[in-house]
C-alpha cells in the first residue's frame, strides 16, 4: 500500500510517468498501472477534491517529439496532455496552484 501511495505521489508531484515509476521500482509498466489505476479512479470520482475551488484553469501541452504509437506497440502513447489547475486565491490573494 505504501508503494502505491508513493507511486501516485511521484506521478502527481514529480510529473513521473507510469513507465518512469516502473523503471525506479524495477517492475513492468503493467505492474505499476494495475496497482495505481484503482487509486487514481477513486480519487478522480471524489468530487470533494473541488471543495473551495473558485477558479479552475486549463493547462495544455503538446509534444511534437513524442511517438503517438500506443505504449503496447512500443510507442509512448498520446502526445497531448490537458491538465486542470486550481487558480483559486487564498485570503492573502496568493494563488494556490
């Protein structure tokens, strides 16, 4: 359980990929994904994560140097990423993001 929480933390805070976490742990991509996917799905379904959010931003990235072949075919998956960012301000006017 601690390894799964660590892996999710690496993905959230350090922008680690599933493959990067797998490499650090010395296991396969599928092993990591099988364990982190249920945790990520549970967290995504928890709407309380938006409590207190008053301003939501969208951050989009496009990598031209990344292969669009699926991971299962030896590629790196999609080259597009859309992230949601909490841009709400605290009582001091500082952005929480």
